[in-house]
C-alpha cells in the first residue's frame, strides 16, 4: 500500500535529493572608467525620443484656438492653486502669465488674491508694483506702494523702491513726503542717511542739517554725532562742527564708545591746527575713560605727542599709557604681585621718589588673605625691594630700618618665617656699622624663628670677627635646636680642629655619633674617619670602622675600610726594605677586610649578588695596584660569571610578561648541581642493586 502511494514516493524522492551548491558570482564594484550623471541620462532620453512620443509643437492660428489655450492654462493654474493655495510661487507664475497675455485686469486680480493669502510676503508687493511700473501704470503702482508701506512699514526695501520710483519720475516733493512718512517710523541709521543723501543730491544743505538734528536725537550714538560733525566740517562750518563735538561729549562722555568720540574730536582739532586743544582733549579722555577701554586712545595720544610734542611730552605720554595699564591691572586683582612689581619698576625708572613710595605703600598694604607660606613667598619680595630702594636709591637709612622693622612685625613667625628678611635686616645694620643691632636682630631670629641659614650666617659673621666663644655658643644653640643635623656637628668639630683643639673635636664627634637620629649619618662618620686619618691615628680609625660595621654592613663601608688598610702606612724616614715590609702588611690587612666582606655577603646576605660582584671587582683593582706584591689569581678564582636570565613580571592583575636581568653565578654555586646529580645517580644505583638481590 505504501509502495503504491504516489505522494509518499514523491516525498521520499524529494527528501533523498542531493542539492548542488549554486555558483557564486563576484560583483565588480570598481567605478566605471566613464562616469555619467542622472542629468545626462535624462537629456539623452529626451533627445532620443521618437517623433510620435514627443509632445507636438502647438501653433495658434485663430482667436478660437487662443481662447481655448487661455481657458486650458487658466484651468490648470486654478486647479493648481486649489491644491497648493499656500505656495506663493504658483501665484507669481499665474500672475506673470496673465501679464504676458496682456490681460492686466486679470493679472491684478491674481495679485490681489495672492495678497489675501499672505500679505506679509513683501516679495509679492515688489513683483506686483514692478508689473505696474513696467507697463507704465504709474498711479496703480503708487497705489500698490502706498498700501505696501502702510501694511509693512518695517520693510526698508519697500520704502526704497517707492522713493526711487518717485525720484525717477521727477516728483521730488512726493519723494520727500515719502521720506517723512518713513522717518516717523524711526528707521535705522541707514534710512536717515539715505534721506540726508537725497537732500544733498538736490543741494538742500539746511534741510540736511535739520535731518541730522533729528537723526542724532533718534539715534544718540557716537557714530551718528561723528557723521553730523563731519558733515559740517565738509561744508566748511568749523565752529558748528566743534559745537557738535562738544554737545556729543556732554551727552556721551560715559558711553562705552566714548573713546571713538574723543579720538575723532582730537583728530578734528588736529586738522584745524589746534594742537593744544587736541592735547587737552586727549588728557581729559585719559582721565575719564576706564583704562581697559582706552587702548586706541593711548596709541593715538602717543602718536600725537611724537608728532607735535617735545621729548618730555613723549616720555610722559608713554609712561602715562603704561601707568594706566598697570592701574587697571592692580584694580582688577590687587593680589597680583607681578603687576605691582612691573608698576613699581616703571615708577622707579621715572625717578619720582614720592610716587614710587606711594606705589610701594599701596602694594604692601595688600597682605595675603591666608597665613600660608606659599601665598607669602611672592609678597615678601615687595618688602625686600622696598627696603633696597630706600637704601640704595633714596638713600634714606631710617626709612630702610623702618621698612625692615615693619616687615618683621607683619610676618606670623609662629606659623612660618623667612630667613632672607632676617639676614637682610642684619646685613643692613652691619653696613651701617651697627654690630650690636645686627646681633640683636639675629638673636631675635634664633629665638623666634630658628633656621639653618640664620645659624650658618650668624656663625660665619662671628667667625670673621674672631669671636670664637660666640661661635661655640651659637653651635651649641644650633645643636640644641637640631641635634640630628650632621652638617652642624661636622662644622663644629672642624672649627675645634682648626683651633688645634683635637680632644674637643674628638669629643664632639663622639657625642654626635651617639645621637639616636641623624639626617645624614654617612657624612658624619666619613668626617670623623677623615679627621682621625688626618691626625695619623690609624688604630683609632680601625676602631671607628669596626664600630661602623657593627651598625651597618653596607658595601661602601667595606670598600672604604679596605682602601684605608691599603694606604694606612707612614712612608716618611724609612728605608726601602722597611717600606716594602709596610706595604706587605697593608696588603695583608686589606685582604683580611675583603675576605671578611666576601664571607659576610656569601653567608649572611646571599641575595646581594651584585654587591658581592662589585666588591670582588674592587678587590681585583686594588690587587693590581700593588703590582708585584699583589696576587690577582686569589680574586679571579672567586669572580662570578654574568648570566642573562628572564623572570616573570607580577602585577596586581596577575603576570604581565617577562623581563631580562643580569644574574651572577659564583664558583661554589657551579659545583652544587653536579654534586646533586651524583647523589641522585648513587641512590638510583643502590636501589637497583637491592632489587636484583631480592
């Protein structure tokens, strides 16, 4: 039954059918060698149209055909208007077509209907009026213009076209009347200037002057007044022009564009050869205009003085310009001390002492608002420059002393201080031969705000004066204030040694190295060791090295110790054999130090392989320096091999690759792997022999 079912057989054949893959076709997407546009395609299609497909050219031969054509076109336009009534372009085409048919009444009807749709569209009014003018319907055109300017008085183009038409027709009175209607709407400056030019074309000077008066009242701006004054100047009315400028200054002296007005007024007086008047105008303007808006005024004034003034006037103009600039800067930000410095430098170059002092006093009155040293670091230099100016330029020593005194009172010494100002005040008193005053200032500085620089300078002053007891007292106070200062301990001991007080110097060094904290202990120990070597106390030096090694086993200590032993001999007044014996003893002691160091790095610090290698290299160099006495082979047998190895870089996120590093393989390490291999082979052999016996 299943075999006889055709549907089943069909399904079976379909399911067992093998589908072959379709061949793929690669599209060529490269641009064609010859490009063509859509416009070219349309043009060629139009040119290649067959004759029976092309629209026939219609020829109208009688009035009935013309009427049919007009009826058909009007119907098309009317249908189009009903669909897109808001499209002004359709209305314009319709009206222009009616005009081309010389049916002006219908054209006017179309324009009127279009204006009912959108009378605010001034393009419609312009084209409507142009149609009437083109076809010489003057009264119709006047009617259109009159309606347009009544409905859209803020469209300047409508007024210009209306006036232009009347002026072409020679109706000057009518054009003037239109201008008056326009001016009642207070247009912009260009409208007033057009009215003035219109009157000037017909040589109506008085009328133009009257319009200018109304113009500056309607637009009381600097540019309007300047144009009015230039108009009078052009007509030769110098006094009237000056009066106009004076009226403008009275009304617009505080305006933002007052700078332009003053410059124009001064240039007017300059053209009239009134240089004194121009100079007075410039100075009046510089006193009344804010400094930030007077850049062009300054430049013009400087150029004016260069042309008409003398040398002093030119310098005063330049200085005045810069002075106003600095005044504006310090007014905007009185805490900008760089501007104060520039201002003070300007006044110092002028040489007016009173004015310079005034600027200094104004500058130092701007105290930083916060008692933090970073805010005062720039400010304190104002006081320093003030004191130096009074001392060197003004040569007023009492005022200099007062400046230093007031500055030291102002600084909050409990929070921070400035060593520079203390030292400058003391050095000033020394220059005035007032040694007690200088000591009083420095002592006050140590008591209120001790600093390293103050101690060092005070000690240096007393040392130059030969007051050793004062120097010792100052060093003691210095060390009481800063017992961890290795520089102070070393200099104190150096002072005692220079006085041949060896025991005092040694005691100072001993006291220094017993301090619980030191800022640079290596400097102190080196100074102590150098002191003992200079005194020829080799045994004491060895004891110092041993004490230092009890505290630190640093590589530099071992190398320094070994170098000392290599040179710890006295060659004076000895024979060659004795010198040979002493060198041999030095060599033995040096080797003993190096062997101790190598043993320490091998057993106690095996990870410091690089330091151990550097130690051996130094040992090898010293052995070579002894020539025939030295034995280089002792060190060479201990020298390591340099190996390049890689290690993994570990970060917080896990491994981050590998890096190369230099490793050192010492001789005793090369034997260890071999011994391990032999031990493993011996165990394997023993196990094998035991299994065979079993």
